[in-house]
């Protein structure tokens, strides 16, 4: 009808830790949004797949790693997510890595396991992935009820 669509996109992100390191990807420079920045593996949920299936597919595509869903960590419906050209609803999952099965896809220029004390500044991550990582770092120290809803302060 000529009016802007009010649809929301659903995205998933994988928080994957192994031996004190987080699995990070560097987004390809050719991507229109946040290209060149470090990020959590993730992307859009396809039709006819669950969020859990999507996060494992995106993990495999962007990093070459397979994993198992441990828990739903965060649901982010913030309508003002930074650096977005649309409102995405994000589901962040804790993932246990199981094995490396392939290579990264064209959306990723680099895959790296980064020691947690050596992480880049949280504000330098693509989109608001640094916020999710910040919550995860607090969760590692003192467990709190999951999932985190929206962007409310964790107590």
C-alpha cells in the first residue's frame, strides 16, 4: 500500500567458549553493515527452521565449527539497536563447540579463538554484540537466571 513495512527480522548469535577463549568472526568488508568488525557468529533465521537450528547453521557457515545449544542466553528486542538499518529481534545462544568441520564462508574474513582477557574493547564489536559479550562475562563470574530479556540491567 505504499507505506513502509513494519516487519521485524529475527537473528541469532552464538556465544561459544572453549578453554577460556571466545570464538569470534571478523565480518567481511563487503557487507553493507558493520563490515570489518569483530562479531559473534550469527545471522538471519531462515523460513522453516527454528532459532536453535539457525544458530547452529550460522555457526557452521561463518566459522566452520559445529556445536550444541546449551541455553538461550539473551532475547534482545531493543528497537534502537545501534548500527542497524532495521529492527532485528536477536536471540543469543550459549553454544558448546563440538568439532571443526569446514571453513568460513564469504561473509567472514577471519575466525579466531580469542582469550577472554585479550578481547577487543566491547564497544568496538559489530552491532551490539559487545553488550551480549559483556553480559556473558558477568554470567561466567556469577550465574544469574536465563534468558536475559531485552537490554535490562542484569542484577
